[in-house]
C-alpha cells in the first residue's frame, strides 16, 4: 500500500510538473509590443492642396479627362493638406527618379525612427536579436535590412528577414514572422521596420486604372519593438492575442486585382482593377470567419447563430442597395462584445466606410482611421501604427482593452490581429508619439476639404486651355 501511494504521488507530481512546464513554456512564447515609433517627415516635405495640383499638372501625358479624374479622386479621398511626399517631388523630378532617391527616402525614415526607439528604451543596436523589414516597392542590393544592420552595426548572428511586394498588409505579416520565431527562441528582442518607397513609383502615363495610385499614397513609416522576455513584460504596451492571415492568390480575379505592370507604352505603374472591391470583400469575409470565434464571447456567437437560423426560416431579406452595402455586406454580429478599439488600414475613405458598415461601427470607432487618413494619408503598411498612435494620444487605451487591426494587400490578402493592452497608456509616457503636437486639434468640429474648395469648380464643359488658365489664376 505504501508503495502504491508513493507511485501515485510520483505520478501526480510528474503530471503537475509537465503541466506547469507547458504553461511556463507558453509564457515564454508570448509576443509583446514593447514600444513603437512612427515617422513624421520634416515640414518641408508637406503636401499642400496647391502643390498637389502642381504635381498633377506637371504630367504632360494627361488629357483633360484624366486631369479631372485625378482631381476628383483627390477631392473625395479624405486626405488633408499636411501629408508628406518624397523630396524629389519638390524638386520636380518625380518622372526621372534615381535609385539613390529611393534609398535616401528610406534612410531618412529608418535612421529617424530606429534611433529614437532604441534611445527611448535605453537599448543598443546589438541588443536586437531579430530584424524584419517590409517595404513593398523597393528591392535593393544589398537589401534594406542589410543596410540597417550595416548602419547600426548590429550583431553578426542577428536573424534577418527582408519582405518586398507584400503590400499594405505587410505589418501584420512581419508580426506573424516574429510571433513564430518567439515560439522557438526564448528571451529575444525583435525589431519590425515598415514603410513604403514612393520615389521610384510615380506613374507618368494616363491609364486611369494606374494613375489613381498617384493620389493615394504618402510618405511615412514605423519601427516596432517586440519581445518575449518575461523580464520586460511589465514594461510592455500590448500583448498579441491572435493573428489570422487570408490569401486569395489562387483566385485569378483576386490575384489580378492589384498588379504592378507596364501600360501600352511601357510605363510602369500599379494597376487597380475594377474587381478590387469584390476581391477585398471576399478576403475580408473569409478572414472574419476564422478570427471571429477566437475573439468574441460564446454568448455572442450563439446569438449570431440563432439569428441566422431565424433569418433562414423567414427567408432571405432583400439586399442593400447602397454602394457601400454591396461592396461590404454587414457581418450581422456585434464585434464590440469582444473588441474595444478598431485599428483600420487607411486605404481611403471608401475602405474605411465599407469596413465601418460591415462591422456596424460608430463614428467614434472610425475616428482614428479617418483622422489618420486626413493627417498622414495612406502610408501603406505603416498606416495601422499611426491609427494606433492616435488612440494612444487620445488616452483611449486602458489595461485589458482589445484592439482589432485589419489590413489589406495585393495578392489578394486580408490580414488581421488582436492586441490586448497590458497597462494603462498615458500619452505623457510616449514622448515619441507623432500625434502629440496636434492631437488637441482632432477631431475638428468639421473637416474642411481643401481640395473641394480649390478644385470643386471642375465641369465637364471646361476645355484644356480654360482648365490651365483657371489653375494659374488660383
């Protein structure tokens, strides 16, 4: 009997040890955001309404209809007058860029952000164990990641990943890479560097499906410091709860929705196909199907299933007739039961409207994305971090809150993740927040559209000469 009790005690102790070890191992696999730093270019790179019009007028290949199309696109874009562009645009060289222009644009960004991030956290570049760089439209030799390693003299055993052509959803992909590395390696620091190169990607032709991209993107970027060190978990800002990646590249219409290609005259640009809204909606819906059970309480999932059953018994209701409803049908589920804040990619006003309609979000929920689009524009993969910075600067983020990040990218991809705020975030602590200097001005009582004021006079009967004379007069 004593032997049996001893064996039983040993077995129980062994099981407890194995369970504790598994739980302890899981703790080492956690992915935390220790800090992040968005890039605010210098004021001499600020794009005013007047300058936007001047850039468009410099394209001699545009006909009157294309001028009108671009200006109307700017009027409805939701972008304000304080966004930023590369330096060569101010020098009038956007149609003849060099490789050095693109590299200088990237150097200005990463030297600024990484330096501030490391200094604020009292870290040396040699403390970084993993470096992930994503810049979709620039593939240099040596790579951008190698240039960063060289500039900061990082360790020779640093694990480096350089992502290109991953589009606006690359930030979440980079986090996913770090998360998977953290599953294998303990006590690591990772640096994610995300931006977009605009210098060599100005389209100088007149193909409507390709000139629209000229209006959408602005300069920006962000450096994010992540860790799985237990000793740093108390200083962390966010903890990754779940991450889902959806890729529809096997579908031909989704694959061709956003493609870099040459036009009929050999000029390279980004082709945005008319199938893009439908491709984005499909990817978004499929992504939600996977992540929803991970982030919402069982009670809400049960309520949703019950409502679907009742609708099926009653018959399908008529479809919405609005353009937004057709592009992004309502999910029919209350995401606010599991999510406190929504960090939406600032792809444009239509993107924000469609996601807001689909998830049944309020203007309060959409405010961070709308204000980011207005102040910084679409900065590609880094836009999510400007939206997050707005929430932090507004003191919205409290311990235990959950933040839902949603992004889209060519391929076609929809990637999303959920972060939990692990401590109250006081804007005074984050001296590097790019919103600190102007956050009291947002949201304004009404957003005056400077592009509408300046270019709202455009009429179909205007001929090319009248167009140029009016522009010069203004």
